[in-house]
C-alpha cells in the first residue's frame, strides 16, 4: 500500500511556525478531559513526555493543565507555559 502525502493546503493550515528556545521546556499540546487533563511537552534534551497534574518535570511540578497551557511550580511560585505561536 502506497503512503499518500499530506496535501500542501492541509499541511499549511495545520502548521504554525514559532521561534522556540530548544534549551527550555516547550509545550507541544494539551489533551484529555477536564477531569483528566494531559499535556505533551518537549524537554531540553529533545525528548518528549506526556504529563498530568502532579508530574515532575525536572525540578518543577505540573500544577495544572488548561486548554493550551500548563502551569509549572517550584518552591511556591508558578509560571505558565503556552503553546508557541498560539
């Protein structure tokens, strides 16, 4: 079975270019349900990981996951990661 290529107009619509710092944690997407949210992140070493609230990411903890963003906390301080280019 031959593999079909994605039509150019579909690829263009589904692709967003964004500048990212490859040395930082980057949010790739969020998924799941309101009661069981998950997120896909890119780690500074290039690996990807699926995380949920309470997951450890380096020396930070996933505090919460909203639609298109993740709050990471450390030492009582939190900051939001958002999907680049969104």
